[in-house]
C-alpha cells in the first residue's frame, strides 16, 4: 500500500517537491474508480460478481473507516451479488465534500446520489456503525433504492452510551480533535492502529500480522491528509446531532419506516455500540432478523466474515426467492 520513501533532498535554490500521496491498497480481485458528482467526488471499490446479471450490493463503512473494511466480506458474497463499497466523503480515498457537510444526512445524501447516478439501485445495502445509521436513513427515505438491509453494529441513538464510547463522542466537541492531534503527534501509526483495534475488535489477536501491516500503512497514509482530523471531528458531530434529532427525522423513527427485509448483527464485546441495543433495534425494524455474536466487537464483518456472510446469504436468498415468485 505504501512504498519506502527516500529521504528528501534538495538544493538551496530548488523548491521543495510536493510529496506524492500514498497509494490506497487494492486487494486481488478488487477495482477502484472515482465517481465525480456535482460538489462531490467518491471513490468506489468494486468486487464484481462471478457472473453477469447478479443483483448489486453497496457497502457503507463507519466513522474512521473506509471501503477496505468490507474487503474480507465482499469476496464471500461475490457469487450472489455484484458488490461495491463506497468511501464516504472525507474518508478512504474520497476527498472532502465541497459543502463541508459531514452529517449523517449529508453522508446519506452522498450514497443516494451515487446510486441515482449509477443506476444500480435497488441494491442489497450493508452498513457498519456510522454507515449503519447512514444506511438506515437511505432505506427510510428512498425505499426504491434498497432490496435488503444488513446492519452491523449500527450507530443508532442510545440514552446511556458505554463509557468506552465517550472518547469518540468527545471528538464532536469543537477544538477537541485539534487538541488530540497535537497531544498525540508523537504516537506512531502502529500505536494508533493498536488502539483502534483494541476498541473495535472483540479479540484484537484475530488480526494477522499482514492485516496489522496493511492497517498501519493505511493509517500512515491518512495521517498525511490535511483534512483527516476535520473529517473525523465533523462526522463525530454529525452522529451526535443525529442522536439528538427528534420527530420524523429521528433515526429510531426512520428505522420503523424501513420496508426492506433487515438483518441486524450485534457483537457481545462491542465497546462502541452497546449489545443491549440489539433488542430495541429488532423491535424497531419490522420483520427483522437478529444475529448475535457473543465474541465479536464492533466490526463483525472483519472479525467473523464467514458467519456474517452466511447470515447475509440467507437474507438475500429469501428476498430473491420471494421476488422471483418461487
């Protein structure tokens, strides 16, 4: 993903060269493309289906994540769907949106615009964490774009958030992200990654040496982006704002409006989204099915991709059987 860089050298009368951005890792079988929309540019990671004519799927990552978060799951479903994962504005390889809108609604609007522009809808829609909130909003306001909905630890409002989730929420406070960036400027990329893994994984020991190396390289790349902390802070603020939004635009109210068959996946060791929210979510999404993984943390599709894939396959197969009238 990243290359070994030679030390910078220059003569006194030579202007310093602008460093080339590090390349984003693309796994075997994946393709990257950039989609230009008015005021918005999105990078899309695709895992084409094994044959033509498969129904489309779209995967939406969470706060601080990227389309790479779905690289373990997508190949397990490639015989069933034609998969694409989007880098939300300001994350992964997508630049910030021109309007600076990092709210859940702003991210949902980006997903809707992508689907409208590509003509791929309706899709089997997947979302994790913040991406789960985004996917919920998309499914509620544009049911014509969603065949099924699979949510992994969706960031839906909690009255009493877990204490381990407080630092993430604090990023929403103006000035905190900048302060943290200054206080942690001496941390290595590996230290940062290990901290994220301990927060997001039920068992960080599941991460292979290769997986850790790739994550460190990606962290190094992101830290070089001038908008990294701004995207994190504004998106955190967007989640907090969505939690406090009431009425018909509240996320729980919108969950009740979702018509698509829904699969909910919760981890018993999730330190960011409480496991106790599973029951409320199962009641809110009509006719939903629930998969509880006692040993999983916040990113079950990365920790237990085979188990998540098996449950998603059942959901998609049941939908397609009804849709085909068989």
